[in-house]
C-alpha cells in the first residue's frame, strides 16, 4: 500500500521532479526553451514542454523525447508522480 502524503508534501514532490526533468531537458538541448507547470488534467501532476531551436533534426528531437519520456516513466513507477512531457518543434 502506498504511503499517504499531504497535499503540500505532494506539491513539493511534484516540484522536485519538474525541476529534475527541466534540468535534464536543458542538458540534452541547451538552446531549448523549457516550460514546467503543475497544470493538472485528469490524473496528471504536471507538464514539461520543450521547445527546441528551429531547424533541429528530427532524430535529435526523438532522442530528447525518448530520454525525457523514459525518466517520466521511472518517476511514475517509482514515486507515483505522473508528469507528461512533449517536445514541440
């Protein structure tokens, strides 16, 4: 059974992972603009939106998407925090 945490503890946890994902995205694509929000749709806890520079190759975009998505899955499975991510080209 999952440990019950308060809503303020949950917000802190979500913020921690939004920050981690944002920093990962920035390392993968330093020129990108990154937006991290605690917007909640349905059962989502937050969103990370990545806007790479114009002209970035599709393969590079796919690599960023894959690495960020893998980490999002790890966070969901390990902590139960559901953060969606997307790369907008």
